[in-house]
């Protein structure tokens, strides 16, 4: 069942005739200690539970709670309870997940789900990404790797920026000679490490001629108010083989 659930959340498979579950907003950013709220509309479904799941990038989905509009209170999954987690409803198909006194560990993607009895299918929303920021969060630790010698023998090469951080979400941007770069960037989702930190990899495709002309490249990673930058150029690094 869990494997099926993971597949469903990852793929968000659409079935012809099935209800459309809509979540909003797509992104919620709050400060530690505040309250986060996100909404879910079950579409044409009015007689089924609204269930909420939490998924950290690279992790398995965790059942948070389920709530029905005629229920007095939610039913909780293991590790989740009131008053931190609760749910309300605005109609028979509109539900809200509320997370009180948020902490960095609450940062994740939250999916709502329901059962569409007309097609006998579980249906998921597209997810809401919750990011919890704090002035006490340590800034990300960056490492930027130069192009390999093999790459430099061709006309194109790539730079790699690894960001190690305490939360799963961050904004990664690249600059070339101080100007923002908008193309040639590929950034992975976060991967949780054994020490419970998260790592994001970002790749920037560059021209070998620019690298040889000593152009300075900058990888910048932002976690709320915390920002880290790492610069690299041909004369300020050791080329890896």
C-alpha cells in the first residue's frame, strides 16, 4: 500500500472522469513559531474524507490526518496530533490544513487526497510546499566544483554547486560576471542525508571559451533570510580530472 501511495503521489496519475483535487496556494513560506494554512478542494467529491500527507524530498509519505465535514475532530496518523495539526472545512468539498507553531522540521510538501467513489480511485492534489524559515537557521554550506579536464577539451563544460542545508527547500541562482543567468541551469530536488541535513545539486552549463577568459561565476543559495554565495573562476580553483 505504501509503495502504491508513493507512486501515486509522485506521478499524480490522472484518470478519465475522475474528480480534480485542487490545492492552494502552491507555496507557503512562514517564520518559525507562526501558523501555516493550506486549502484543498475535492472537486465533485462531497461524501468522502479529506486526507493529508506530508512528504519530505527523498522520503516516504507520512499520513498526517483525515477529516470529514460532519466529524467533530480529525483522526491523526502516528506522530501527528492536536493542537499542532488540525483541520477545518468551509463546505462539503473545501478543507483546510492548519499547522500551528511551525518548526523547521515541518518543511515539506503536503498533499491532500480523497476517494472518488464514482470511479473507485484515490485522487491527490498537486501538493503545497511549506518552507519554514528562522533567523536561527544556519546558512547553507556551498561547494562549487569546476569543469573536468575532459569537459574542457570540448566546447561546453559545466559547473556544479552542492548546497548542504538544514531544510529541504532553497532557492538556487547562478551569476556570470555579476549578471543573473537564466538558461543552462539544472537543479535537483533535495536529498536527505544520513545526518538529517539536505543536499541540493545545481549544474550550470558554460562555454569553455568563457571559462578560459577568467569569467567569474557565482552560485547563490537562499533559505529565507539566510543566503550563501560561492565564487569560482579558472584561476581560483584546481581543475578536477
